[in-house]
C-alpha cells in the first residue's frame, strides 16, 4: 500500500492474531540433510541453461502474453510458488528467502504476475480482474508441472487473496497453502484501517492525509512525506525507509500503479477498487489442504482476524510474528522463515496441519 513519485502502493496489509501457534523451528535452519545436494543443484531442464528462468505463455480473453518465472533448486516433492503482493508489485521482495530455503532443500519459484516486473504488461485494463488472475496461476502451474505431490502456494498480501481464490477453485492440485499477511474480507480490513490504524497516527498528521485524500491529491509530495514515517515505517516495514533492503526498494520502484489503483484504489486506508467488496470469509471452511496463515503484530491488518482465519480452515494453523509488520519476512525474519520451514517439513512428514 505504498505510493509516491518513486513508489506506488504495495497493497492491502494483512491481519493477524495475538497468540496462536507461535511456531519455532527446533532444528536450526540449514541443518536438514535429507536432500541430496547434487540433485537439488542440478538443472531441471536439458539443453540451453537459463538459470531457472522460464517465460510462460498465458492465454487470456485478449490474446496470449508471457509471464516470467525463475525456479531456484530442484526438489520434486517440495516446490513453493510465490505470489507477490500489489496488485502490480514484483517477486523481488521475496529474495530474502533465497538465504534460507536452499539450505533446507526446498525448491521455490519466483513469479511476476501479468502486468508486473519482468512479465508482459498489456495495456488493457479489462485484464486486471481477480478471476482472470486465478486462471493465470493455473496456467503457470500446468506449465511448471506442479501437482498435489509437490505444489505449495504461498501468497502474500494481494497474493494472499489470489492464493485463497485459487485454493477455493483448484485445491485438488495443491499439497499445501500459505496465506501471508492478508485478511479474507476487504470490508473488514477497511474498517480496521479506519478505526484502529488511523487512530494510532498523530491527529494533525491524519487530518492532513484525510484532506489530501478527500481532494484526490494523491500525487501531492506531502502525501508520501507524511505516510512514510507515520504509516509505512510503522506498518509496512519497520525500519527507516532509506535503510530498506535493496530487494524491497526494487519492488516498489517497479510497481504498476495502474493495476494497483484499479483493483485496490488510491487510498492507503481501505479498499475502493474492484476488490472493495471481496469476501472469502464464509468460504474458508471449504479449504481442506494443510494451510498456514501468517500474521504480524504491527501489520496493517487485524491480528485477531488473521488468527480467526486459521481456525476456519479445515487444516489450518497459525504463525504469529510478534516483531513484524506487513513485510514480516524482513522485519521478523527468523520467526517468519523458521515457521514457514517448519510448516513445509510438517506436511512432508505427513502432519495434517503441517506442524511438527
């Protein structure tokens, strides 16, 4: 949910519960020796090697376009497809996972959605639609030969919406699901942003932000000048913005504001685009695959709601990041990564909820 002359908004931040299954990783990261390292590091394809990069043709109602993916590692049993936030962000802020997942023999796949990053950016706004994005993910799955013997889907922020909708339609292809920093109801998110997050801000600062939003003056430099220290550094990534990691800065510098604004809307306090009335809360009960919901104390979404989400999913569990915000894979990194690894290893060990 970030916007400026340099950065367009990331997206809906997520919700998370206070207690819940605070998972720690008993075995230190990097000490899982079950994977044959030569096999993990061997190329997946024969012929000319591309460093794991594959451009996948995507059929849409407006023609065929290509999306960019890059596979890291080779593990036929544990393959994690990453759905970035936005809508309109890029895969790059997930790069921190590259410091941890290979040591555990976990294959993972970067993926820029259509209109984002290295993928094609067709100038047709009718393509920015949730059901079409779901079908895009399914085409990516088929092209990468992912199936219920190996396919884990991790969606962060907007990617969490996409992951939930994908699971509700295509969960027969999934081995496990991770919903990171995303609520299941945009209206409830909007109420939380307005009644809780906004009230944590200095009243004078909030008043100025509200006046700029009411005037539709989102391009005013003052808007970002106020949001960066008073909102983003508290709820998006809890460190001074000039010290944000390079991968995060690259993501925000490339955000597609057209996609974001059409689906999310321009304001940082709620949703007013196509996703305004999106609500999967009553359908969570239909998700039966092992599912991890990840939430953080300082996120832009309600912690208690995220914890509740994990109880509605048939085989749901919850990871709470007490020091994290929306990008808790960065500002509560050990909790996030260790919990994610523990979940994946639990599913591989046959645990219904993925918790060892």
